[in-house]
């Protein structure tokens, strides 16, 4: 099994999907389910980090002002 940090987004997402299918099947013993859950959490965090990095790259490619518009969406107006 490859280290999570070495996986591409696609590999991590596919493995995460496989883990979800296994766990939803309900046939996994408790100890194995806990290990799968831990791996799934690590995969989900890795996917999130890769998505955030991709978003950052896209923002850099956008014309000036796009980051300001994005910052407005993140702020609380309430």
C-alpha cells in the first residue's frame, strides 16, 4: 500500500471510494474497520490539501481582482 502523501488526487479518491464501499458492506471486522477508517481520514485530508493547492494555482492564473472577489465570498457579511 502506497503512502498517502505519494498518491495522486485520482488515486487517493479511488482508494477512498473503495474504503467507503467496503465499510458500507458491513462485513469488515471491527479492528479492520478502524484501520480502514483511519486510512480513509488520511486520504480525505490528502485530497482536500491537493484540491486547495489546485485552487491556489488557479487563483494565481486569474486576472487581478479575482482574488478580491474570492476573498469577499469567504468573509462573513453578517
